C-alpha cells in the first residue's frame, strides 16, 4: 500500500523535472538570439547557476511577459 504512494510520488517528481523545468525559456525564445516582436531590452543580465551562461532579460510591456535570451559570449 505504501509502495504505491511512493511510486506515485516518484512519477510526479520525474514529470516535474522533465516537463516543468523550463526555466528562462518560452516557446518563442528557447532557441533564438532575438526576442519576438513587442519585447523591449532591459538592463537586467544574469548568469544562470544551472548552466553557467549569461542571459539578458527582455520585457513585453503589453502582456507583462519576460523573455530570457542567451547573450553571445
């Protein structure tokens, strides 16, 4: 009985890791070096601790969305 709960918990953890761990990426910006139309440049730049790469933040004032674009080294 407890083994079934444990297996369910492990399945949820794996789904969370593979499906929902899409930090700093959206459909439009996951593989591009330029944000889509409507995004404006911000001065915010950070180094992602997960991959060690530098990202610049772009902001869409109309929708409030933020796009994280990898900076060229």
